[in-house]
């Protein structure tokens, strides 16, 4: 399997597992889902929404040299309803799928040029981001926050919908159902 095929496979895996986490979080009472738990983002819902915001940032805003818009576009994660979380999840996945579909193997070494905002919010000097590095970074970013959600759910005595990549991959090639 080529690197681009491997990356696409990891993104399909993350998309499917992300849906399981969304359903798990939405099965909780809003008071539990929105409770400040002292995590990287205060609540379970905000950690989940951060992953969506990061995907939007790296797969829409940065490639279009619009990174500065992130400050104005961030959704108020605490106020998102169940329907809005579902819609946002689908919309973000569409952006990721569109970006990935546009890439060929040679694009992994290509650099995106973006003017990231400085600490004051003003447009900074141009910077480059190598697409392959960006793609692997976002796989790691999602794994990191999924682990954080796991720990928070375990503290609540809730079993997280942990997805095993190897079992998922086997289910795809053998037609097995993965609960």
C-alpha cells in the first residue's frame, strides 16, 4: 500500500470511529457532556468540537491561505445542539474527503504556503506546511484527543467506543461487522 493509500485508510478509520464517539457523547445527559472536567478543552463536547475545528483549520482554511479566519469562525462548542454537532461532523468530514481526494502521491511532498496570524491576530509572514506532515499530524491530533476522551469517559465509568485499527481493517477486507 502506498503512503497516500495508507493515509486515506487512516482517515476513513478516524471518520468511522469519530461517529462512534459522537454517538457515545450524545448518549450522555447534556449536563455530563458539558461539565468542565479540566481537560485540554473543558468539556467532552468541547474536546470533540476542537477536533472538528482543527480539521476545518488544516483542511479548509490553511490550504486557502485563510488561517486568520479561524479566530472569527470558531463555533461556540458549548452551545452546539445534538443536531448541530451531527451536521458539523458531516460537513467537516466532507471537507476532509474533498481535500484527500484531490491529492496524488507526489502531493505529499508539496508545501502549502499560508500567512498565519501572529500573537496579536495580524497576518504574519508566509510559512510553509508540507502536506504529508500535515496529514500525519492530524491523524496524531485525533488519536491524542480520542485518548483524552477515553480517560474522561473512564473517569465517569462510561465505556468509550474504542476503535481498534487492526480489527477495523480486518473487518473491511473480510466483510466482518465491527461493533
